[in-house]
């Protein structure tokens, strides 16, 4: 009965949004100015992001390596991100998230431009690792800063706004990138690198001195009273957070197929062009731009864990349906389904991670959260490429269905433990 009444409440809230389309983003009015500035910088950067979505195809078609070897490049990128995340979280706590973000964006732009001149596979692996370490330093620092700048009530909407900026930019980058590949693949690197540098310059000219300063001061004042407790409670003894991290692994492997299995499946197996792949991916990003914020506002009263379970279930259905048909219409339907899962899942996962993390160690905890995200980045695209190369697409999408269901079950278990 409780679950049913909450479902009815969510349906009622969502209906209210649909009945009043003049202001579907009303939940954004209370978001601090600092978050809007961060989102604008993210928008500038993501509008030029086009190398990663096409990297596995670039390696396969232009560098001339096998799909498995192409997937290995993304695996190395994920390894760099995996190793970077926890250290960046601590670094952000020490020198400030904004400083980390500025340096990351500018140096990333320079690395991406350099990348376009390298053709040796082994050297590409090395440069990819360095690129990843620099680039992925941005994410945990950004998550940490958003957490400090917002209250608990604002946080899920703030994370949704951040993803709105990411996906508004990504609705432009891959589409433009798909057409640039028809001219010269090098253009992907020049445009991507320039947009990253510009966003870093933009962040260098803004100051954020609102709630973050107050929250850091409060954390500092609380340090003496909580230090002994925090020293005793290491991350791996925090069973709730550890179980959450483990539950995130299977579903992250699934979502990262959009960088590995999905482009290879659409371009190599179904024989659609890179431009078509870019357009299909724009469906995902445009949906997120139009729907994610009002959807998360409508679900603001939902327990994050229930949102995680629903998001994972939709991802299981969407990716699992991929192998049933090769028509464009069917591909669009599957993308729509797993995009709804993505829109529900990622803001809730970031929100839940920040909620259960100690305030004084929030940057570190968000770094570990990002590390699990990076683990998915490391193995997801590579695993998808290997399965397509050595086995077939039916096993790939069937496996994605099973992995997503595993995460769904674990999130349901998290909810049940609380109810007991």
C-alpha cells in the first residue's frame, strides 16, 4: 500500500508538470548562482565534446586496429580515471575544487589537440592514460563543489542541472562530430580541445564565494568533535556506502556501452554511418535537456534508492531490447527507454552518495563514487567491444540486461533494509 500511494503521488506530481508547461523548471529558481556558472562552463566544454564518442570508431577505422584493441584504448582511459578519482577528491578538499577544475580543463584541451598527431598504437595508449588523468580530475571536483554549494533539498535538482548542461552540450558535440568525420577526423580533436580550453578560461574569470565557504567553515568547526569518529570509520568499514558502491558497478558497465558496444554495433554491424550514430545519440541528449529536470523535480520526494532501482530497471529493458531488431525505429525506441533510466538513475546516485557521505570528507567520498564510475568507464566499453569482436551482439545486449537487473536487485535490497 505504501509503495502504491507513493507511485500515485509521483504520478500526480508529474501530471501537474504536464498540466503547467509554462514553468516546468520551477525547481531551478532556488539553485545558487554559483551552480549556474559551473553549469555554463560545463555547457561550453561539452558543446565541443566529440572525441570520446567516436574514439573507438576512430581507432578501428583510421588507426586500423581491431575492435578489441580499440576497446583497449578506452580501457586505458578508464584506468586513468579510476586511479585519479580518489586522489582528486582529497586534493579538492585541500586546495579547492575550482582550482582543480580550471587546471584540468585547460590542460585537457592541450592534450586532446596533441592526440590528433599521434598514430603509433603504443604511444596512443600512453597519451590516453595521461589525457584521462588530467581530464577526469574535473568530475569529482565538480561533484564536490556542487555538494558544498547546495542544501540537501537542492542537491538532486542541482545535479540534474549539471547533467542538463552536459547533455545540452552533448546534443551538439556528437552531431557536429559525426559530420566532421566525413571531412577529416582531425577536426574532432581541434574543436574538442578548443572548447575545453575556453571553458577553463571562463572558470578562471569567475569567483564562487557563497555557500561553499560557509560549508567548509562549518566542516572545519566540526572537525574537532568528529575527527576521532571519522578516523575510526574508514571507507571500507562504512558498510552502507560500500554496498552502494558495489551495486553501482554492474549498471555502470551497461551505461558505458554508449562508448564501446553501441557505436561499434550501429556502425560496424548494422552498417549505419557515423553521422547516423551521432544523430541517434542526440536523441538521448535532447531528451535529457527537455525532460530530466522536471522529471527529477516530480520525483524529488522519492527515496533515492527507489529511484536508483527504477532507473536500473529501465536500463535493463532498453539495452536488453537492442538485439531484437536492426531498424532505426527500433533503435530509437530502445534509446528512449534507457534514456529515461539514465535520467532517473544518475542524479539519484550522485545525490545519494553526497547524502550518506560525512560532510568533512565529502570530497573524498565523491572521489570514491567517481572511482566506481571510472571503473565502469574502464571495463564497460572494452568489454562491449570484446564481446562484439569475439562473440555476437545478442550476447552483448543479453548480458547488459542481466547486469542491469543485478544492480536493480541490489538497490531494492538497500530499500528493504531501511524499511526493516
